[in-house]
C-alpha cells in the first residue's frame, strides 16, 4: 500500500540555526503544505513538507517526541534523527491546535506500534529459547523418527530468527542510546530555545510598545496632515479670492485709465460748456425779446380783435343803413317806374 496522507495543512516552516541553536532560520519563503503520512508496511508515521522540488521536512514521529506551542500561532518539535528542531508558523490559532492534536494522536499510535513490536520480539525470543532447548534434546534423540527431523528444521529456523532478533536488539539499543544522547542535546536546545522565546517575548513587548508609539505618532501626523489639508484648502480659497481681487483691481485700473482719458478732455468740455452757456444766455435773451414781442403781438391782436369787433359793428350798422338805403332806392325806382307808366 505504501505511505498515505492522513492530515494536511499549510504553514511557514522554520529550522533552528545549527550554529547558535537559538535563532530560527526560514526553510520556506512562503506557506507550504505540511502533511502527516502513515506507512502501512512499516506501521510508522512521518511529517513531510516539500517546497517545489526540495524536501524541507522529513521527520519520523517517535513516542519520545513532543510538540510544544510557543505562541498562539507557532509550534515546534525536536527530531533527534535529523538532529534539528522544526518550527511551524500558522495563519490562525485553530490550525495550530488541530496540528498539535494530530501530533499527539500520531505519537500515541507510534507508541502502540512500538509496544506491539516489542511484544512480538519478546515472544519470538521465548519461542527461540524453547526451540533451542528442544533442538538439543532432538539431537540426542535424532534416531527417534521423521517428526523429530521436522522439529529440528523448525528449531534451526528459530535459531536464525533468534540470532537476527539479538542483532536487532543490539542495534535498537545502540539507536536508543543515540536517541537518548540526541534527546539530551535537543533538550538543551529546547531550553535555549525557551530562553530565546523569553528574549523574543521581551523584544516583542518592546516592539509592541514601539508600535504603539509609532501608531500614536502616525495619528498625530495624520492629524497634522488634516490640518495641512485644511490649510491648503484655506490657501486655495485665499488664492481664488486674491485672483478675484486682482481681476477687480484690473477692472478698476481700466476704469481709472478711462477716467484719466476723460479727465484730459475735461478742459475742452469746460470750454464747450462755457460756449454753450453763452449760447444759452444769448438764446435766453432772444427768448425774452421774443416773449416781449409775443406779448406786444398779443396786445396788437387783442386791439385788432377789438377793432375787428368794432368794425363788424360799424359794418353791420352800415349794412343796415345800406339796406335801408337800398330799400329806399327800390321804393324810389318803383315810384319812378310807376310815374313813368302813368305818364
């Protein structure tokens, strides 16, 4: 079946600096995939992470490993075989909690697998010892029959298995000793890392205070920027007002120039006014003379009207007398005519 992924997440990967054992060195430039793998054949668990074509984490989980949360979004564990300490930075506290819970679950599974393996080794060793004793007895009684020959072959197989088991036990004892030494080194590195964490916490506190101070400074600068913006607006309004006043000043200067030009022709206008005044006085005198003539004409007209009325009366009386005279002449003519007719 091979290895199969059983849990996957994303995180920023770090490794402890091998020279100082204090500082973290980024193993990835960005968040990468970090997965738990289970090997069915070997009954083992590994944490694997690949950045492009580079394997940055290949850590086999053992029962002695411990995953430690050093902050709300950062955790670490020591790998004695790789002789390093891995650190993971997550984007949220929930992701860190899930990864830590999965680490604990996998570690318990690895512990159970180790216990089962030890039980199998002990059982195999006991069977090998019993088979070895039985094999000695069988050699003494090899003449018994074919069944004893089969038991002898089985005994030989168990002897080989016991030899391999003893070699494996020695190998595991050496590996255990190596793991203990690595664990001691990693414990020291972990203690140093804890001290560096305290230092980082102090530095973080200092940075946080500095950040607060900078935020306050930024607020002050933003307020000053607001004042500057308002001042710019006021300056813009003043510039517009100045432009308007300059425009009005230019208009006034144009009017002043016109007035100056007009003032240059004022003497001519004054002389013309004097000339017109003289003409006006002469016209007034002429007007007075004309008025006197009109009054005299009116008087003459009145006298003429009076004479006309008087003439009309005289003409009327003359006409009346003339009519009388004409009537007398008619009577006289009729008398003459009558006399002539009589004669």
